[in-house]
């Protein structure tokens, strides 16, 4: 149950200290600004000031992973409901520690804070970095990190030990590749991949990645139902966090046990010779044989309509083409290999698909 305090680094702080005094900032924000105007505590205090005011909504931004980030107004009551869904599913209790190691710019970081406000968790803020566990000495009850952060943590033995003994680890914001998946098998705590988006106010489904209870698909949280659209994309029915069903662009399969798997995005389908190819599935196969940054894209073809193109960072000779051919089915094999000095990424470190497509369409065959 929510209270009139928030616990941060073991200290119970009245929520009133984060509320504005007329036109002046609340005492906590004023203190944070005085100590370090560019510090992470300022970002946290600014969000709490907005979350605790009298308005019914707070501004959040989409990640922009598939386009320009967009702002929209999230209902605070639904953010609180999302927090309760996660905490209830994981069985956490007031006083359990809750690591904040993500920027406050997007919904993931905001929801970490909301879980502490709503459920009495002890918020442990750590300035976001590749390895936030460099400054964490004790195991944490609830950890939320990206795949990049998890990879960096596990590469450092000291950090990996503390991380491994943390109770619940949520990994979101990107795909968990085979290499990271393998390393996570030695983690002693429960590790989950999350499925969700800004519009669902964080995750609405979890997939256990390690231990005897690991799963192949994502399992919706209690109160969440799923279905498929006529195009085969996932439709989310989560009345606690979204007032209407949300039709996603994720091509999915619903499994007999009620879980679901995601093949990739609808806008990442290449229609080549009347055969529909999923970019993410091709890339997953190639990660085992290509050691440099790469992406699958497409360009127009008089023969096929669209043809598969492999875009790599570096030089063409960095790629073993025979290994590529052997890793893929006949129709998945790239018709062209294009090298670029730097593979374009979004600000969330995901492939910038439109920019990569432009490289593919503008380059001459090598």
C-alpha cells in the first residue's frame, strides 16, 4: 500500500519534500540542485515533483526505436496499477531493495521510481552506466537493466557475483542474444526478459530466462489478455494500464499454454519473390557466424520485388560468406553485401532501420 513517504537508500523521506512550494521547487529538488545540478538525484526529484502534483497525468516519451520519440500523457493511476502488477507477480514486499540504474528520460526509469512510491520498496539510485553494479556492494531484491548493461555486468567478476545473487532481475529494452542467454544460466536469482512498451507503461509480460522454470515464451501478467490481429500482430488487452486494446506491430504466435513468442516487427518483413522473410529471424541466425556489427535490410529488385541485403560495419572481407550461406535457408540468403564505415543506431542503441535501408539502396554492389 502507498504511504506518505518514499524510502531512498534506506532513508524514509516524506513525499511532501518532493512537492513544489508555490513557484519554488520542493526541498529535495532544491537540495539536489545545490549539490550537483547535473546529478541523477535532480532527475529523480524532478520526476517525483511532477508525479506527486495535483494533475492526473505525467508526460512520458516513447523510446523512438522505430521513429522520432513522441510525448504523451500517461495516467498516474495506471502507472501505479502497473507497479502493483509487477510487484504482486514477483512477490516483493515493502522494504525490499529496488535498483534504479536507468535514465529518467523514458518510461522504464520512471516506473522503477513508481514501484517504490506505490509499493514501499527501498529505492537504490545508481547513475546509469554500462555497468551500474560497479558501485553496488550488496545483492538487490529487484533489478531492471538493459541487455547491454547485463552483458557489461557479467564481464566483471566482482559485479557479476553481486548481480548473480540479486533476487529478481528484469532485462528489457532490447533482445537477449544467445551469448547473453548462455551467461545468464549461471545467475542464481530469477532472471526475466520483459515485453512491453511505453504505451503499456512498462512491461505486461515476462519470460523466465534461467533455472528449471525457464520458458520459451512471454507469460502475460495477471489481468492481461492477448490475441492476434488479422495481420498476425499481437493485441494487448490490459485494462489496468490501457483504456482500450493496443494493437502492436509485433508479429506473434500464441502458444497452447497461453504464453506468446514474438517473431519480429511487421515493418521488418521483406517480401521477396512472394516469400515473407522476417529480418529479426535472419539476424538471429547470423549472430552465430558474423563477429562485426551488421544488419539485414532490403532494396528493390526487378526480379524479386525486394531482395535481402546484408549491411556490415567495416570491410566485406570481415564476413565469411560461406558461413553466412550455410547458416540461412535458401530464400533468406542475402543477394548483396554492403560495407559501411559505421552502422547507424538509434539513440537507444538499436539498429536505425530507415537509415540502414537508405545505405542499402544507395550503395553499389560490392
